[in-house]
C-alpha cells in the first residue's frame, strides 16, 4: 500500500478534539484534511451547494466511493472505538480514507475494503471494526497515532475480489438510489466482489458521468434529495427521496385554426355569447334624431327649418 494515501479522523483526549491526520508513516502523521472530501459535488446552478462529505452521516457506519481526476477515494465513517469510548466517557467515532490512482490494481484493493465495510454494516463480519480498534490509539493529550502494520495485515486477510464482465452492461450503468435495506446492501456487496466499478454511468438527470461520487451508503440524510442531485451511481440511505423534476414548457405558440367560411354558413362563424357590434354610422344617426326631437319638444326652431319672414303692409290686400 505504498502508493496509497491514508487519512484517519478521530478524537484526541485534550483540547484538539476531533481532527484529521495524514498517516504517512509510523512516525510522521501530521494534521491534514484529505482535499477530495471537500470537493464540490453540487454547484450553485442547482441551488443547493454541497461537498462530498455532505452526502454521509459521519457518526453512523457509512461508506463513500469517489472518482475524480484519475483518482479514487474510499471513505469509511462512523466506526465506534469501544475502548477509547470508555476512556473518554463518551462515544469516540473513527473515519478512514484511502486515496490512490485510478488503475485496476488499486481499484481491486479498494473494492476489497468496501466489501468488508458492507459486511460490517450488515453485522456479518467485524474485521474492519477490529482493525480500527487495534490500529488507532491516543497519543499524548492532543494527538492520536495509527499503526500501519495493523492496517496492512487487515487488507491481506479480507476476502479477494474478481473482475467479471457484467452481463447486462446497460443495466449496470444505470443509477440506483433507494432506501437502505439489507437486501440492497447484500446486492451491492456482490457487485463489489464480482465486478469492476463502471467507467461511466447514467445519473438521475439522464446525463452520462465518468467522474464524481459513485457510491454512498449511509444512515440519515440532512437533505433527502441530495444523492439524486449529486448524480451518484449507487446510493442507499434510510430517508432518501427523489426530487421533483422540473417540466419545461415549450416556448412555441400553438396556432389556432378557425373554421372555414366555405364549410360553415356565416351565422356559425359568430362566436357564441358575444354581443353583435353596431356600425358607427347607425349610432351617429340615432344621436342626430334624438337632438331634432328635443328641439321640437322644447319649441326651438328646427335647424333644418327656414327662418320666418315678416309680412309687409303692401302685401296685404284689402
């Protein structure tokens, strides 16, 4: 395992508390957080920014597998240490990360560890928990130390895996995100043991991915739809929920087809229950008629009648 980076997160006795360390050798184990667990897996454009470790519950037995930029990461979290819990007077949990180049040899090794982790979650095999209990110990007040020899011996003793070709490649590449159950975890363990990780997969949005979070097994999700939105290949949690898909309506306007005048008589072309428009000429004529009637009633000379001429005396005949 010389080509692997190993990180462990647990608690020290003193004020330093819970923190990550890079396990470079038996002597050199500096404080350092694995950068890949802070990788953004949901961007601002989706309205829900999230990093890798937002996808898991770190105080419950969980597993996460990521591919990014020709690197593979396997993270196992929520493994309690009984002896150190007694010494601390509270529960002490451990997380462990392996990072390596994305080549077949390294993938096979990570699949072995992942298979063992699933057996631990199913409570069928406790080799992983025993390894962490033996290999991680308090060191002074503010540190802890990891025994790499114990880690390597554990990997040598866990079951080997094969790399068969999957019979239905299209089905294998389709995502599966569902509620966690023993049956589904057993099936996932068999995939770890028998088949290589997909080089690409189809996520919930229907897009094809080749990088990102491949596998998540955890207990409680703070955001129930996060596994779908992160586009994982295999995701199992107790409260997983599929988000509602947004339906985008077409911007094309529908063309309304009116009945042909040749097909229907004129009265059928009139829209029902609509008032028939009155021509403006008829309206003007009605207004003029009303004015004339008012003049007659009120005794004013009609504007259309000739003015009255007085009769001269010469015109009177005796």
